[in-house]
């Protein structure tokens, strides 16, 4: 059985036992995660999603958080103003091993959904918005105000 899943703006065709390098996910090594955005499930019968397959999921185990190979961006401007610039970049990736493909019943599996780091930061920011505490007056200012009130 195989599935086509979508994560990090990319699509992957996977089956049990596959190892994937996907865009960084908010999970630690050894965690079990579940991809819920399944576009197609195949096997004896093929199920296409409109746009996703309801109840389908892919369970995976996080192996490690890694960095991709370095890409170098080199720019050279010729003619009168000969200047050059070199920039390097290494993409943050998550290495996962697919353990099983669920054609149905994924919502009741109890495994945490795979979310990207931007989604995790946004959820943490919205949840951790604590009510603003009333600022206490500074002690020196309070003493001066008390002294002025007595006079």
C-alpha cells in the first residue's frame, strides 16, 4: 500500500519503511508523528482525494533533525562596476521513517499531527498570550509620591 502525502509545500509518494527528508517539523528525534494531508491512497484499489482523502494518514517516526547540503549563490556584476557576492545556505530538514499507511481511521489513532515549525510557533504564540499584568509602581517613585501627599 502506498500514499501520496503533502508536507512543506511538496508531495511525496511513500510506503511503509521509506525514509524521507522533509522540511523541518516541530518534533524531536524518536517522536511518532502523523501526516494527515493525504492526496491519494493506493494498493488494490486507488482512492483519490478531493482535495484530500478523508480519514487517511501516514504514521512516521522522526529519526533526526538535519541540515541539507550547502547551496552557493554567486553573483558577479560585470562592466563598469565589477562587484561580486557569494552567499551560502543550508536548509533545515527532518529525517523521518514511514512506519505505516492508514487508509482510514487516522483521526482516532491518537498520534500527534506533523506540523511545521512556523505552524508550531504560531500556535505557541496564540496559546501563550498571557493577560497583561498590572505594572507595580517603582519604590522610589512611590516614596516620593507619599512624601508629596503628606506635605
